[in-house]
């Protein structure tokens, strides 16, 4: 690597890639390091993303889309199924991606824009000068090198170590981590244009089981449960095996995917002197759905825009880069993170009987728009007996 | 002390995110304890596969 860049990006996921691409397009010198030997693998994701959200960044390309989704199915703890139909157009129809190819495409776009990419290369420590992040100590293939940068973007995902080394506490509380296992299954009977969500305390305590189509007879079948519900004999792997045995006994598993997703509120501050934190590392994955691809891309792009301005003005202090923090918090994304955290806190405490009632009620709604927010608004409008139940979240809408 | 069952570990990094000490480090397929582990056991709870356990010091 060069000894110095304008911008050094730690992590080659969607957040880091968008930051690198955006900054390179603005003419900054950019270095991106990814500790793994390949971009996009191993996958740590259920791979779903909203259509409108993705298209804010790029045109869809069959090369990295596994399936197009036009409806969702909610399955109540009692087995009652309700479909959210394609006529209810809205942001939650979308795609199931092939993250192995998608992530690589994003990083190749960053490279094409002029960013230097280094894989199997990791940051081992920040370079700190007078309390300001001034680069990172980088290890590549056993060689250690100091790489200076005017701004470092911490895009190192759910593990989020770089910001922690710089003094930002990024630890996720046990109750706010969804611990997940997913099988890529083939030879299963599925609706290959629908995402399916199974709810229930017996099925997935404080979480859900998902079935996301990846092509004909093939799907990501996964589960996330709260860390506080996980213990020997009742870990995600145990719940998933039970689910698969009863729902897809004929299926074949061709890949195991594990991972954690934070469902906590975002970090209190996502800038520091000389550093900006983006994506999962900033804890901006959605606390209700666990989705984080768009959130990472949005914050990655914004971080590079703000960092570029700060560099141009010769002031990379936390104060100078605060517009990053305030802009994403005030955005539609930031507001939905705040609202969805509180909705999640409400939902995880519902017993199955109440969950059943909710799903049955949703099925009777006349929905015009297909989004979590609309569902909850309509629930409150149509089922007065739920008003008390939902009072806790009504004020958020 | 923290015992890592490498035959079970899926090197996903879920444990890294919850460690209050920042003591866990994941490099590709290899998880290690690099800092001051307090044997609190939070990582062992969060592990989706059950690859971590806090063993008695005895």
C-alpha cells in the first residue's frame, strides 16, 4: 500500500465499498482494506433488500440478483398464513441478492473509480496523533506497515473493532444481538417470488425464521434469536434444525451461513476526530428486520461525501464531520431506526396468543401499501381492541 | 478461561460484537482471545453454534 491516502476505508462490505467509490469519484486518493482473502465471502446475510432502496444506488443486474420478490407471507405461531400481495406496492418488495457477486461488484466499482483495494489485509491498530485518528497500522501477509490518512472510515461490520480501538464502545448488549444460522437449501417446495416470515416464541424467541428464495426450489432458510434466549440446547442451530425437520424434511443443505446482527440503537456518536463509522459497525442495521445492506450503502456514501468536504476545508475534526451524524439521524433511515427499535422492544415481549391475534388482524386489513409502518398504522385504525395493546407504539407513528 | 471449540466454530464474529472487553479477534477462519478476557460468558451465550465455553480455572 501507499504510505498515505486522503481516505482509508477499513472493510470491504457494501458500506466500505460505497464510501471508497464515492470518495474516489470525488478525486480523493482512497485505500480500502479487507481482512478476508475474498470480497463477499463467507456470506453473513439473508440477502434481502428493498427494490426502491437498492435502485437509489444502482440498476438491478441479474448477475447478482438471485430472485425477485413481489410478496411476503407472515406465518403466525398458530400456523395461520397471511400474504401481503403484489398489489400493495411499496418499498418492501425487492430482491434476494447473491452477496458473493454483489459485494464484489460494488468493490470493483470502487476500484474502477480509482480506489486502491487490498484483500487479506487488515488494520491491527489505529495511528493516533493528539487524540485524532491519523491512519492505521496495516498487516498484509505478515508485513506490517503504517498507512496514514486524513480520514479513516470504519466499515468493519458487526465485529466493529477499529472504532473500539479508537475509544468508541461498540459492544452490543447480549439482548440486542440476534444470533443467526441460515442454511442454503435446495430441493424444497417454496413460492419462489415470496419471502416468508415465521413468528413465535417456540419457533424463534425474540426473532423470526425466514425463507428467502434463491431460485427454483432453493432458498435461504434461516433463523435469528436474541442472544439472551440462546443457551446450550436452545441455540439458533437447534431451533433451525427443528424447523427444517418439520417444514423441509426433503431438503438438502448446500451451505451453512452463521452470523450476528445488532438490533440495538445506533452508536450515540458516529464521528470522531479523523474517523467516521458506517454500516453495521455504527449499529445502523434495522432493529426490527435485521436488514442492513441499504443502511450500510447509505451511510457509506454519506460518510465519504462529508469526509471529502472536511478534507477540502482542511478540518477533519469530529465537529467538522458532525454533518454526517446529524444528516443520517434526520433522514428517513435514521427516523425508521429509532421507531423500529421501539417497535421491536414492544413485539419481543408479546406472548404467542397476542402474536396470533395480531397476524389474524393484519390479514383482515385493506392495505394499500406494503410496509411495516403501513401495517401497524392500519392495524390501529381497523382493530380498536388492539388500540390499548399498540398504544405503546402508536405514538411513534 | 475461555475455551474455543474449533471443530464447532463457524468464524462468524457474532461473539466479537458482544464481548464487553473487546478481547476477541477474528481473522478469517481463526478466532482468538487477544485481550483481557474476564470469563463473563456473554460470548458463549451469543454463539449460534455453541463453540465457546468458559471452563473452570482449576
